[in-house]
C-alpha cells in the first residue's frame, strides 16, 4: 500500500470503523492523536473470526499481517486501560486485560520506569505508520495477547473503497459483464482434441480452474467511474485474496527492524477431518502431493493463490519437464544402441584382444611400469556405450530440442498471458529500496553539514565505486579460488594415479583410472555443494553493498553474480576433462610437468569421453540428490523438529495456554519466510546446462533430469503450500531475466561440436575409415592411433624402476598420439596424420554448427511466438471492447436526447398554459421544473 499525502483521511462513519486512541507508557511527552487502531470485539471472538482469518467481528477478512516484537512491562507495574467512550461493553476476562506495552498508564506511587529509547523509537514509528494506514482507508486490529510471548500482531483489512482505488491505480484488468465465445476448433482438429482430452482425463487435476473454457469474460482495467461495466454481483469475491494481499507494502520498515515480518494469510488448514474446503487444501491434494506426480499442474489455481510470478515459474518448470520426455526416450534409445553394438565394435575388440601384445609406455615416472593395452579392455567397452555414431545424431537432436523448447515456452507464455489478462500489462515503476533511501539520506545530511545546496540527491557511480571495486575483486578472487580447487584436484589425481600404479596386482593397475576418476569427482562434488552455498551468500552480500535503487535492479544484479559464480563452480571440472585433459601432455622422453614434479594427465586409450561421462553423471546426480532434494527436504524437516521441541518444552510450562488453538496468523508466523525464486530458478538453469551442453557424453542426462524434476515439482509445491508463509502476490508477464540465461543454448551446437570433435574418437575413426583403411573397415584403427617410443630415449631418472615387470625386456613402447617413429629422420615430430585429423575436426565443427544453427533458425521461423488462435482472440477482445464503449456512448446520447425532449415539452406547456401566464412569461418560466443535462 503506497501511503501517500494525496489520500485524504476518510470520515469514520464512511469507513464503518471504531476508532480508539492508544497511549504508550514509555512515550513520555508524546500524545498520539493521529495514529489509530481498530478493535472489533465480540463475545466469542475465536468462533466468529475463524481463528484469525477474520477480525473479531467475524465479518471483515484479514488481508495482511504485520508482526513486531515488544517488551512486556515489569511485574512491579500496575497497568490500567485508558477509558474510551466507544469501547465495547461485552468482553471476556482475558480481553479485559490491557494490551502489553500499549494503552497503559502508571498507578500513583509507582516509580518512573527505565526508558528504552530504541524500543521507544520503534513503537513511535509503528504508531505513525499505522496511523498513515488508517488515514489511507485501511482498517487495523491489534492482537498482543497470543501464545507467542513478546510478539504482537496487527491485522489489516482493505475495505471496498480502498480496493477499488488501488485496483484503478495499478490498472488491474478485471472481468466485465460482457461474455464472449472462445474460438473453437472444427472438423478434424476438434475430433483430435476431444480424443486427446479423453485420453488425458485421468492425468488432469480435479480442479475447476483447469477445465477447458468455452466462454470468457471480457476484461478491462478497473475504473471507479465505470463500475457499472464490471460484474459486481459478489463484491466479496470480486477481488480475490491474492489481489487483496498486494495492498500493503512495508519493505522499508521491515529493513529497519520496526516490524519483524509481514505476510498475507493462508486460506486455512490443509489437513484434518473437519477442515473447511479452501484453495490451500485443494492445492495440497491435487498439486502438493507425491501421489499425484503423474498429473498436470493446476497452474491457474497456483496463479490464483500465489500470483503470476510464482505461477509462471511452475508453468515454466512444467513445460521444461514435459519437454524432457522425448529427449529422455531418444537418449535411452541411443544408450541401448551402444549396448547392442558393443560386441561388434572393432576398436574395442582390438584393444581387448591379448594376441595383439601391445605394450604401453608408463603412466608415470619411475614408480610406474609398462602395461598391456588389453588391461584397459573394460574402459574401452564402456566408452563405446557413449561414444558411438548415434551420439552425433543425439547431439543434433538435442540442439534442435533446445530451440524447440524455447519456442514452445514462448507460445505457452503467451497463452498464459491471454488467459490471465496480462496481454496489455506493463510493469509498474518500482519504488526505491529502504537501503537506497537510507544512503541517499545519509548523503544529504553530509552535504547539509557542509552548508551546501541540497537538491534531490541520488547515488552516483562515485558513491558506488568502492562497492564496484569490491565486487570486481571479490568475483575475481572467487573464480580464482574455484580454479585453484580444480587445480588441486588435478594434483590429487596425478599423485593418486602414481601411488596406485605401484600396486603389483594386474587387477589393481587396470582399475587405476576408474578409481582415480571416481574419487576425484566425489571430491569435486563435495566442494561444489559447499561452494554453492557460500557463493550464494557472497553474491547477495556483494549485491547489497552496491545499494541498487529498486528491488528489480537488486534481483537482476543478484542473478548475474550468482549465476556467474555457480556456473564457474559447477562446470570448471567438466570443462577441464572435456577440453584440456590430455591436450598438453607432451610425449615420452619430453613430458610436460607441473612444478617440475607432477606429470600432466593423459586420456585413456579409448579417449576422455568415458571420464567426462563419469564426471558429468556423478556431479549432476549428486547435486540433484544431495543439494536439490536432500537439503530441501532435510533442512525444513530439521527446523520443524527444532520448533516442535521448543513448543513441547514451553507446553510443559504452560499446559493450559498451549492447549488453546492457535490463530491463523500465529500458525503462519511459525512457517519459514519466502526467500524468493532465485534458488529455484538457479538449480534448474544449471541442470539445463548439464542436459544440453555435454549431453553428447551422457545420453541418459535427460532421463535423470526428468526423474529429478518430477520430484522437484511436487517438492517445491509442498514447500510453498505447507512449509512457507504465503508470499505476496507479484504480477509478471514473463520469467524475467531468467530467459536470457537460457539463450546461451544458441551456442550449444558449437560446444557439442567441439565435444564430439576433440573429446571423442568419432573424427579420428572417420578419417581412418575413409583415408587409411585398406579394406574399408575399422581393423587396424587402434594401431594407427598409437605412436612408438624407444625406451632408450627416456630422460635420466624417468625410466621405470622395474623394467622387467611384464616378464620380458621392453625396447619399444606405444603411446596415444600422431608422431613420427623413432627410426624416422624426424623422430617424435608431429606426423601428417595429426594435421589431417585436426583439419577434419575443425571442418566438422564448422559444418555441424552451421547445419544445426540453420535448422534451429528454421524451427524458429516456422513456429510463431504468438499462437494464431490467441492473436485472433486478442483482436476479438479489442473489437468487443470498442463495441461495449460505443453502446455505452449511444446509451448516453439517447438518454441526453430524451431529457432534452422532456425539457422542451415542459417549456412548451409552460408557454401555452394561459394568456395571463403568457403575459408574465418570465415569472412563470422560473417556476417550471428543468432536468439536469450533465451525465
């Protein structure tokens, strides 16, 4: 509620309220005349007010709650209520007691109490603010006699005239009396739609708002002058609870600690046998339950209860989850194809064939010995599951899937805008945040102290420069910290691989790579989860010290910082394995070292794609299982259990008091406050990156994302309905800046092309098949990709300590690279095969990216952002609205003509009444009745 000077104080008889004055005992010298509160009293208040959903009179609904802390008077004080003429005569014994800290006076003979100036200032500001609310037309009622000691509640009710004024100010579109038919499909489309409706009927929620509509009310921005156009048959339900809760805006007083909480009430209880039907209970049964995971979401009811912004989040999450179904099916098919062809894959068969007797060079210096390529048989066979020709097809499919998802969401969003009457909605100007106003005031006071002219001040870039510098240094430091941790994990992998390679058992040596990769990924996962929570808090702190002007600016800057930090944190280990591991290794006799001690890692003979798959799967599944689900379920349950223990301890002290049923606002106060949608969106955006950016290495990623999101929707729904205070409804026509974070999917084809070209062996296999194969098959491919090294060329101190570990003397060992053999003139130089493969890799990247980009643009072109039927309905609404106003104007003109004719006939009758009246025409005309002409 924007309390403004332009709102004049309405008379008490017009408001229909009972006004009493409140004097605080500590407010010495302050007599409150303007600040007023309401107390509507009844004989049995709890029964009439439905335990806090209504005022004490049982008629006025509580639209908003303000919560504050107060200090009780000491036991030595005797309190007496200030008498009022209009006070109710019938009160219960508990109600006869004065409000703690309000409306009290000291008895004669008591000593003057110790003054708490801090609490006194807060109370003064509360009374002033509440007085402004009453002056603006709101009705208030205080309750300090609650089960939660030291907590006071102020109940706020918005009467009809205030709701009309605010609806007109906010330009809310409300339904008019005019109803029109929605365009229906005909012919074959109508039959197809009817069949689809019958098939999907079991998965439709049993909610009235979810049923298909055939007629719709024409909506128009509310105007008090045109109330006759709107359907006011039921004024109590004309403005729903979501709209009523947006009346009060109290951010600044919350930030300054004057009030500790502010929230609208839930509609009632959601569980129990005798619970009256309400929207919250219906949402709990048809939406916030794991038993209805297979059903569609009742998005219209979600929007009705929580507002458009939260409704759009769940609608977007539902569309994303729905689109994951075809991606999961194709991913499963690709994975099954890899399983079916693993025994027919010639390269893996050659690697597993012990008759080839290929001796590989040591994986580390000194401690590692030579090893047989056949010992990596299991890794080679597993790599084929994810590195096969179907992977390329799946990459193309996922690139088109991402483009289709974006277009599908745009169309769905437009349909929701039409259905929710948001087609002409424009975001209202945000009010400055409390912190910004405080900084501006501080700046003004400094200028006044220096005797300078003080115009309207604002914060400039000079004022924010220290914060900007702190942001820049902080972000660079945290990104560097992430790189340092990843580098530390690389050192761990190198040292652990060297330690495990000392094992004398062949089975231990064969599983070195898998063991090192798995343990390193688990370490990465733990670090990612910890840093995610730390980076979220740091991003919010960095945004706060910038002091953005509005809440919208604050949210946008927070989104950018949090996304940047969490993106780097989640994807840096994956980028290392995909694009850097094995690229800067060197060769035997001339390896690249870190700190002159640690040799850079090599990829397995089958490539790094298998390690990328392990990395991606563990991080993705771990984040979803631990961070998204376990934390979201476990932490609220733990907090709820702690509150239960506190309540149980307090109940043992005062059993009779706590057997009393709590008021609705007391129950809601014990719920967790709503912290915004940023964490919810963030985890889905990061998951979207896992599903699209590196899906070539893990075709089952869409399947695991689908399973996670099915749980995530119901988990978030249960959290919003049962564990969080009801958030203030916020209007929005789109998902805001989050859509911009989805647009990087345009770069998905290029990244996928690089993964396929440089991480997998797909391009080297193609080059060998069409350029070097003698019989047109893949026989000999493994030998073609391996170079030879003469063991006598090892640098001093790097040769294996046990060169006879395999039972025979090794003279030539093999390593994965394209280099000249030791018997060549330019031994160990890069061979021409390397340049041929590199050219093919780059050519594939260019062709793949342009092909997929062209196909994505084609999908964007053939699928319009606005559905044709919606554009027709919007045009039809405009035409109908013009007709409504034309008829209204015609009616006014006809009424005006009628009044003119009546007035003219009256005048003629006066002129022709009698000769005597005709002679005294001026006097007689003055007595004739004339009708007013202004309409």
